[in-house]
C-alpha cells in the first residue's frame, strides 16, 4: 500500500465520513494541531528518562489520537463512539491528581519559570506550548461548529500537567530553575 494518494494535491482533504474540505479549514487546523502535539509529546517521552514522570503521560498519546478522530468527524456522537475513541472525565481527574503530586514536590512557585533546564524539561515545555496552541484552535472551532465537550477541558488540563511535569523534571535534574 502506498502512503500517498495524490487526492490532497489541490489543497483539500477528507474528513471522517468523506466530506472534502480545504486543508486550511478550521476543523483540519484543530485536529492538525492535536497531531503536532502528539508528535511533540512523543519526542518529550523519548528524552524523558524518569519512569515516574513517564507514567503520568502513559495514555496521553492514545487519548490525543481519540481527540483527533473526534475532531475529524463533524458528526461525532459520543454515545455511538467506539471504546478507543472515548476520553472520559476520569482521565482529566487523573491529570489533576498528577499535577497536585508534582507541584507538592516542586513547592510553591512565586514567579514565572523560564523554559529550559534539562532536555526533558525543555521538551515538556515545548509540548506544553504546542498543547496551548492546539487548545486555542479547538476553542476557535467550538465557536463555529460542534466539538466534543471534553476536548477543550482535556487540552487545558493537559497543558497544566505538562507544565507541572516540566518544572518537576527540571527540579529533579538538579539544575536551578530560571525564574522571571
């Protein structure tokens, strides 16, 4: 099977269900940003050596694929969704517990933290920034079309988790946090 189809050579792509749209359509932008986030997260996981912190991100890539699939389907119906395309509120709650655990170890931050430190911390900060961009695109889409209700909450909380993991990875690396 070839990976190219040539069907997108004129700047169009297919949504789930077959509808053809321009590649710069807001829906395509939204799930494209989530795709980029998933790729950056894969890179962050590749450089993150701390098994404890990796555990917090263990299922996020699968969740992001599910959110992409939901965003690519203008007729997505959570009641009819297959198990692998479901993202539940429980996952968001799990993020909150992980964030609280990370920040308890980091301690109270009294200033902004400059991204960087260890390679893992820097990669997690990049993932956080890409997550925020993906969230903005999904919010823009939600202003014009229906999106799954949990998608924005999930991305918002994920960016918080990525920040908490980044500052904890930074702290555990032994490098002084650069504050602003």
